[in-house]
């Protein structure tokens, strides 16, 4: 999500991930244009209105410092917001979880929601919660979300690799 003072002068030189599925084009006077590189069918981009809040994040450069969650920038599925609760200055968001993705989610593990890398606070069949600090809430599209809104999910890639590598050894 971009504030009114966001600078895009460097966009033309770097790949950006918009909802973890788009690449930015050169800047325009009043914003940027993005081109989806994933099929719309796997996302909710086809339902977004012009001017809808989205999250932009620069891709990690090859010589960059790795710090935080390990995510790739892919959309694994679409879920929905199931709850939003303010707790003091923080927020707790609940999200549904498609059955095909639940095996990749664990408490205190990482998950990406609309391109925002988050930690799973609680996990139950069919859903999970995350705790959102004020800084994250204020600068991302989460502040514009309501219960029932769709979100893009990316599960932990390490979990997917472990599953793939152990496939022949599991019952």
C-alpha cells in the first residue's frame, strides 16, 4: 500500500511484488501501473476496484540481507478474513484456510497474507489468526480489510519442500 508521499523513482529498475503476483512498470505522475504475471483465476485481482489498496514490496536482491520470513512471492490460494479484533493498540485478524493448504501451516510459522509476511498466532482446522502490530496495520492494506474480504495466501515454502522431499517415506 502506498502513502501519498511514496516515491517510485526506483521502480523501473527493480521488480516489485504487488500482492506477490505483479511486476511494476515505470512510474506515472500519479502512481504506477502493474501487470499481473499470474492467472487472475488464482487470485481476486479481477474483483479489485480501481484505487483499491494493495501492498508493494521490493524483491530481495541477491546480495541482500535475509531477515525475517522465507517467502517467494507466489499466490497459493485465496482465503477470506473471518475476524478482526482490536486488542489495545494491536489487532488480531482471523483468516479462513483452504483445506489444501492446512498441512503447511503451524503455530508460530510464517504465512503471507496479501503479500504481508506474518506469523501464525493460532491454528485450527479451517483457519488461523495473526497478531498485527500498529506499524504493520497502518502501512498495509490490512487497515482497509473487513470480515468477508478475500485475501491472497502464500504458505511456507520450506514446508512444501519438506513434503516433496519426504513424499516416498510417508505413509
